C-alpha cells in the first residue's frame, strides 16, 4: 500500500514530466460526456499516457470501462484521506473524476515508441497471394490486377477464368458474413452494367463462411473458396526445428 500523500506527489510529478503512468487503486469513477455514468468503488487499473489518453480498467477483461482520448488534461489532488484524479477535454465536453481511497502500486516512466504495427495476414496479403498463386481459386484462372480501384470500391482480385469469363474475387481474412456476400453482388452487378456484359463470376475467398451466407451466395449464383490468409509473422514455423528436436 502506498501513502496517499506520497502518491499525490509522484503522480503530479509524472503528469508534469509527461511520463506514462500506471496506478492500481481502489476508487469510484464518475464520467460525463458521451453519456453519464458512475462506477461504484472497486479495484481498478488506471493508465495515463503522455498524449493525454486515459484508460480505466477493471481486473478482468481487455476493454476499458471508461476512457478519455488523446488530448485530455489531467490533474491530481488530495483531500483528507482521499486522492482525486480529474481528467477533462473541454472541447469534447468530456470529464472523468476519480476518488481513490487506497493506492496499491504506482509506476511511471518516460517511454518512447515510434514504430508502427506490422500487420500480416490482411486482406491485401490474401489478394497478393491469390494474384501470385491463381490456382488457389481454380486451374486456369488469370488474374489481371489486385485491389482494383473502381468508383464502386476496391475489388480484391480481378481476372478471367479459363473460358475468358470475368471473375471478381472478394477476400475476407476471417469469417465471411452476409455483408461480404452483398458486397460481392454489388461489385458483380456494377461490373456487368459498366462493361455491358451478362456473365461475371463472383467468388468469396475466406477461411470460413457462415451457413446463411453460403446459402445466399449459392442462391445468387456465386461461389466460395476456403482460403486462409498468409501468416508471414507466425510465431512458430512448422518447417523450423525447435530446441526439443535436437
């Protein structure tokens, strides 16, 4: 347990230094802005980032129960046996007020990270993979382009089959749903209209598809291919030996 006067001093100092702050405490939370809410006293984890972002987490779950986006201004004060942390964004008219009665631990440090996340297995990766390995769709498929930009949106893979019929492939990295089917139909119908042709094949490529979506897909005369996105950054490569193989 940390003395509240000491916690007050250290949190105030860390806010002034624009450090990343992590606090575990027993507190009540009031929020006003997107809605009005009150969370009764309980154990929480508070995270204040240098850009003003403020996250309030309960001991379980990955989503914050309350938050402030970047740009918020924070202050801390102590009255009697309570510590008060206040966060405000006057432009967005959002406010968080916290009353803490106990502080379990406090940590702060000046952190730097300018790197961007490297996403693997995206829908663009899927379209690139299909473009380079068209036999994943079917033998004789000849892709012309990937991420084809039209006024109706981006077509993931666009090409011709062995019978020289236009094929539109819509990639989904997860489970294909009804929205994916209607999106594919919209592309196919618009391509037919734009090119003045009657036959355009539509194919959804994804790891899975829901039963209702598959029925709608086949009812509309479209097709499905079970294709997994490439996983360039897999933690374990099946072709690579582990220490236990020696």
